[in-house]
C-alpha cells in the first residue's frame, strides 16, 4: 500500500509540474515584431542601410581629397572652369 501511494504521489507531482510549464511557453517574447524599444526589424535594417550608404559616399569623397581628384589641376596656364558644382 505504501508503494502505491508513493508512486501515485510521484506521478501526480510530475503531472502538475508538466501542466504548469505549458502556460509559460509563449511569454518569453511578447512583442516578436519589435527589435528595439521603438523600432521593428525592418526599420533597423533601413537605418543600417542608410548609414552604410552615407559612409560609402563619404569614403569616396575622402579618396577624392587624398588623390587630389576633387578639383581641377592648378597647373594649367589657362583658366579652368569649374563644372562640377563644388566650390574651389
């Protein structure tokens, strides 16, 4: 009789614990579409793409200044007209 009561208590304990864990499965991520507190994953991706685009364009400008290709040559004996729209 003691063994039957002991096994019944053990099985009841496992059943109660197993029943409680099923309710908590969906609570780990209540807002799955949000990446940060104020932005979705798509908005974060757009922001990162914009920053990468700006960094690449600034890098091209920096290379132009390094290699002196951002302005016409000053060695010409004739006046050079600036057609790029950039200030000299």
